[in-house]
């Protein structure tokens, strides 16, 4: 009591209660956040443990053999690589140009708002619907048939909204003062974009594009009807092993391969299924790490 | 006590009731409150000192009205900016000084809702005429803002940027312009050994002088300065002020400032604005020592604003 009298800053009961409440809220939010790490770690540990017997260099470099009960995953791996590559070649320029238009040129009118709404909604379309859209639009209507190109187009449509959105965000992060300074010197909007805005946002744009690699590599539904095939004869060595599929060929892909060997095929060793999944997850982590590295580099360089 | 003003009989032209028989006679009447009339939406003819008639004019502002959407921001602004001198725009916040400045290089065009009536004539050419290319117009003006905004590139590239967008590639020409502009902006001695370093590595005052160097690189006719010192410390401010005085003569300078000491130190002419109206325009020493309107006197002596 005397102590409290001596201390003019002693906490009142109300303040003590508020402090207790704060402690409780902090601990519970902290606990829940930490819990988030558990699934990620569990999945990775479980996958590595289960796939350990199969994981080897040969598992990656050899084609599936003996009705997929031996060999490796080279054919679907290289198929996924080309799927991602072709879809990005299609989606990145379109998405970046659209993002530049929407952020730098478009006036705020009903048409712009409608386009933005369309982009947001496109991002929310389930991937199986993208797959059916690709089947109708590219395979049948445009007559591409089921092939790498049709599947890449479908995946490109799916990844477009995120590329557009991340491009817009990267451009918007360039301070307006730079643009105004350029315009005041008599630069056209395009000169401003080319000399000031793009050089200062290119890392952010690339980060957005790279993140889409992971998504394009992982999706099964969009390629299910548009070009993926169960098994394809791929050369074991030489040029044909590196470029086994043309744009008009059907192809194998990791995600579809995993689906097939897990549900449709008999006698595939369990470690092969987990091995395929582990390689996919490994790819995603690797690609995301590159993109995180980009982001760190970008932040370290930014001085405004 | 010269109370003559060439704008004195424009009241009826403005379509206003002629309840203001002779505003400049406030010293005798004493209780015509222009500020309250302006607040009530009246357009008050400005008091223009005759001294401007003896000057060589670079920019004529003629009955300029400006609206942001439905809100009018400038009312019938009419005055002339002398060539090779420093003209400052003063007035309380929101009086339209910066808006006025941004009309000169038509940077307001970038705001969709802006509508402008009236005209500005630079060297005999209308700024708002249909055939005017804003890109060409802006190349004849150099503008410097409140906050220094050098580009995130080297000091050298910052200065020669206006030439770069014109497609100049000749190294010797670029080098020459870079040195001349940096010398002009009194920055050369401080940065000549580190032209390759980022413009953002400079101090605030140096960055602002870099921006001035960039603004004069394309050899403009006018320099528009929008509170160029308000983000700087007193030492950097003194350097910029000295620079502005050195630049006058070669350039016609229009400067917006909140700092009345700065306006009185720097400028040859001063325009006092209030709520989008020009109240008084004349030689700086007259505006600050013997203004013709009571409102200007109240403002420059710190009694309001």
C-alpha cells in the first residue's frame, strides 16, 4: 500500500486487467501462427521419408519403364518443364502489357473497372473449369486438338490474372513523383514507362511471373483434357530426350503422372508415388526460393 | 499613394453587382472586407501595381478560371510575369498558388476532372490553343517540386535525362550539358568526382539542386518552383535561395512559397492570392512595405493566414 502511494505511476486494477488481456491475445495469436508451420514441415518430412528408397539421380534422369514400375520420371518432368515454359511465353507478355495498360494508361472509367473486375473473377475460376474451357476453346473451337500448345494456352489463361495483378502492384510501387518529374520534362507516357517505371519495377514483375511457375507446374485439372497423356515413348538420351515433345504432341506431365500412378496403375512401388510428389514439391520450393531471393535483392536496392 | 489599378473598372464585366465602387480606396473607407466577400463567392478585381507596365513580359495570364470537377479553384486570374525576374506567389494554404503554377506547363491536364477557361500567353504563344503540343510546351518549362525527386539513377543520368528522351547520344554534348547544368545549379564542385553515383545518395539540399540542374538542362524559358525549400533545412535553403537569385536574369522564375521572408528576400514581383482570387500584384518591396490593400498588409505582417 505504502509502495503504491510512493509510486505515482503504479498500475490501477483496470490497467492491470488490460495488460493481462493483451498478454493472452499475444500468446494465442502467436501459438496459432506457429501451428501453421506444422503442416508444411510434416508434409515435407513425410514425403522425404516415404520416397527415400526411390530418390536417386536415376529416378530423375530415367524414363518410366516396365509399366511404370521401374525407371524414373524424366518424361513427365521434361513435359512439365515445357508446359511451364510455353505457358509463360504466352502469358507473361500478355499479362505484363495488360498490367502496364491498366496501371499507367487506363483512365478510371466503367470499362477499366469492368476489366479489373473480370481479372479478379478470372483468378477465382476453379482450375477444372479452366480445363473444360480449354477443351472447348482451344482443343475443339480453335482445332488445336489435344496437345502441348492447347494445354499451355489453358494454363496461360489460368495464370494471367495473377501476372496482371502482380505487374500492376509492381508498377504502382514506383513513386508517382518520378512520373510527374518525367512528364514535367516533356517525356511522353511511354518514355516515362520505358526509362523510369519499368526499370524500377522489373524485379517485382519477374517475381510475380516466377511465382506462377509453381502454379503452372502443379495444376492437374487444366491439362487433364487438353493435352496430358498417360504414357509417352521418350528417347533415353540425346537431343530427343531433351526435347521430346513438339507443340502439337501430347505430353506427359508430373502432376498428371502422379495422379495416374496413384490411382490408375497397378503395382507401382509406393516410393515412386511419393518420389514424384517430392520432386514436385522440391521444384516448387526451389522456384519460390528464387522468387524470394529476387524480392530480397529488390528491397536491398530500393532507396526511396 | 497610388491607388490606380488597370483592373479597377472590371466589376461589371465580371457580372457582379457593383456594390464595390472603389476597392482600392480602402484606406479611406476602411471597412470593405474583401476576404469576407471572397468567402461569400464574389470575384474581386485584383489590384495591379503599374510598375509591371515597364517590364518586358514573358507570360501573360488572362482571365484564368479553373475548376476541379464542380469546385472552382481559380477565379479570373489576370496578371503578367516579367522576363528574367523572380516572381513569387504567396497566400494561405489552398489559395490556388500551386494550381496556378501547374497551369503554366499544363501538368493539370493529367487530372481528368480539371477544366480551364481563359488563357496564358508565353512569348506571344497561347498555352491553351488547340494546336499546342503539351510535350513541346513542357520542354520549354523546368519545374521543381517541394520534395526533391531525383530518379534512382546516376547523378549524370539524372541531369541529362531531358536530352536522353530527345534521343541525344553524342557523348560530348551530354558531358557539356551535364557540366553546364550542374555548374548552373551550384552543384558541380560537390559532385564532379562522383557523377556515376546514385542521385539518391546526395543530401536533401543537394538532391534539390540536382533537380534544378535537371530542370535547366534543356535550357527552358521559365523555371517553375513549387515551394522548393519547404522540405530543406535552413543551410540548404540559403543555398537554394542564392542559386535562385543567380539564375534570375537567365531564366524567368515563378516561385510558390509559404515563407514570406523568402518571397521578400528573393523575388522582384509578388502576387498575393486568397481562395483562388488574386488580391494584389506588384513589386515585392511595395507588396511588403506599402501594399495597396489592407488584406495584403494584414497577410504580410502576419495578422492572418
